[in-house]
């Protein structure tokens, strides 16, 4: 039987676990460099549209997951409408590109600001609510832009 002092030695280490903060920073730097340089591979070799499309969807899902982690995990709110701000940003960026010809490199940060303003306006009202009232209001936040955009 192992003593209490030996328990730390018996703990399994996950495969591929990062061993130090320096190696974690190196891994993050490598991932950021890969993400930044990947589109250049398309220019050099061509035919990478599928992979660019998949990376775009991965990054979009990372953004949605991070927003849910902040709302549900850190803040403790059950929000059913946090994804509408992601949609507002995407719609804003698309409108700027389709009607005004603004480059996505310029319109994406502006779309983030538009989504932030929409979140700030609705957040000043909804953050004061608790429990079922907050959940009901977060559903209304989803329905309201749908009504506005349909009409």
C-alpha cells in the first residue's frame, strides 16, 4: 500500500501534457504563427480552399465556445442568446462588404465593435436579472433581431 507521500508519484500524466509555462508559451506562439501563415500556403500552392474553410469554421466555433465559457462558466448565467451577438457581428461585416465594398480585414474589427455595442446595450438591462427572468430575457434577445431583420 502506498503512503500518502507516494500519491503524487502515482498520478498519471496526460499524453502530450505541457510541462512548463515556457513550453506552453512556445506552443501558443507556434499555433498563432501557423494560423497566421496558413493562408499564405494557399497563395503559394493553391487548392487549399477546403482547409481554409475548415479553419474558419474552427475559429468561429472557438469564439462561440469561449463566449459560452465566459457566460456559463465564469459568470454562472444560463444564456440562450449569447450567440446572437456573434451573428450581429457577422451580419454587420457582410453588410459593409456587400453594399459598401469594405474589405473584410477592415470590417471584421468594426463588426466586433458593433457586436460589443449591441451586447453592452442589452447587457445593461439583462445583467440585473437572475434565474428564470434572465433566461427568458436571453430568449427575447434572440427573437428581437430576428423580427427586426425579417421586417
